[in-house]
């Protein structure tokens, strides 16, 4: 009986090895997006206000590379649902030279991602509130896909960058980046400088 069972097992093994292998397609998890609804950030003493998504929280930035931020008006917009964060930094503009240095720094910080980026496009903006700025879209597997800066060129300069706490992968993050782009543009269009 043993030789028959062994022969049957070998025959079954040989027959089963003739089928073609079909690889599984690569896929990503389905993401359910919330409705675009907003709330106002208008803290006393802050030189700016804006609207941000209801599914996000604004947290005062207390550390900058293990040191205190150089300005008390730096905040992070945390988006836990997508494991993302928009870093907002603010600086006072005291002169035309200050403004030009801040603009150059914003470009340098964006173009530091060019080693991983497939493209970087920038577009000038002017909001209904009279705020000017530049919006950057960084393609490829760069650490950040969306960045911007806004200013009135004489007193205020605000810079923002969207990051995810994940390994950069343009394919898997593109749908979330596209969704959050609408929220970033809403933030930009609702930004106002507060009188101090």
C-alpha cells in the first residue's frame, strides 16, 4: 500500500506543477475621504488667521530640530487621519532685503528636494484677501509634494509644507496629496493678516 500512496503523491505533485503562475496585481488600500469642511484658526496675538479642515488640529510648534522655534507663531496642522502634517512657519519682514532673503530661502528649501523630484512646478498666487505668494508642486518620491509661501511683502511672511510620516511613494500618496491640495488652497485663500 505504501508504494501506491507514494506513487500517487509523486503523480499529484508533477501534475500540480504544470499550472501557470499568475502574479497578484499590486494594489493600495482604499481611502475614504471626509467632506471638505473647515474651521477658523484665529488665536489671540497671532499675526494671521486662516481656515483649516475640521479633521485636523492646529498645534503650536514647540521644537525646531531640538531647539526652540525662532518665532512664537510657528504652528503645525496635524492631519492624523492621513498621517500628515502641514508645517507653518512665520517671520516678520523688516525690510525689502529681509523679504528677498525669505523668498530665496523658500525656493532653496523647495529645491532641496530636486534629487528625488521628477519635476517642480511653481505658480504665483494672489488671493481675494490681497495676499501674494507662490505654490510649489513637487513630483516624484520627494519628502513633500506641496509647499507654499505667502506675504504682503512689507510685514508678514508665512511658509507652509505638507509632509507625511511615511516613506515617500508618489503612487500611493498621490490620491491623498490631491485631496489635501484642495484644503491647502482653501487655507491659502482664507489667510488674512491680523492687525497688531
